[in-house]
C-alpha cells in the first residue's frame, strides 16, 4: 500500500512522492499528480490547499513550509529538511518519468517536463531565498 506525502509537500513547489508502506523508499507519484495546474496558463495559480495567506503557489515562502510543519506536529527543522529532500530528489525523478513516457511514444512530454522543471526551479529558489 502506498500513500502520498502530506499535501504541504505537494504544494511547496514540487510534485509529491509516493512512499512505500514502511516509509523507507519513494518514487515520483503518478503522472496525474505530477502535472499540476501551473502547466495550464489559463488556470489561476491558486492552490486548493491553503499553505500561505494568498493561497497562490508563487507566494509560498520558507516560513510557510516551517509553519505547515508546526501545524501537523512536525518540527520546523524536520519540515524544512523534508522539503529540501523533495527538492533534491525531484529533478532525477522528473527525468525518469519523462524518459519513461517518451519511450511510450509521447514526444510532447519533453516540453511538458521542461515547463514543470523550470517552473519548479523558480519556485524552489523563491522559497529558499525567503527563508
């Protein structure tokens, strides 16, 4: 049985990971979780989950990551470390999924993956710089 990382991680600037039942290993969640509404320019960038006062994904700051940790009973340090780990794991996971989808003949996946990569990098930098 798998379960997703808490939603604060999903909304922190990177897609979620799926963890095994023992929480000892993880992989990028299914494609429907990877692509978020930020890939659609016509969709407003407001999150369904309230992680920051504006609920806009671009407004998340380092303090919001720490506050989310406190809210769910995780220390600020642990919340930040988990967010940093997700950010570190994300590029390789995205590349692996991109390659797998490309092997199935979906050539447009490279454009989508590059958009996700660039958008996530920008948000990760913003969050890291705001801590």
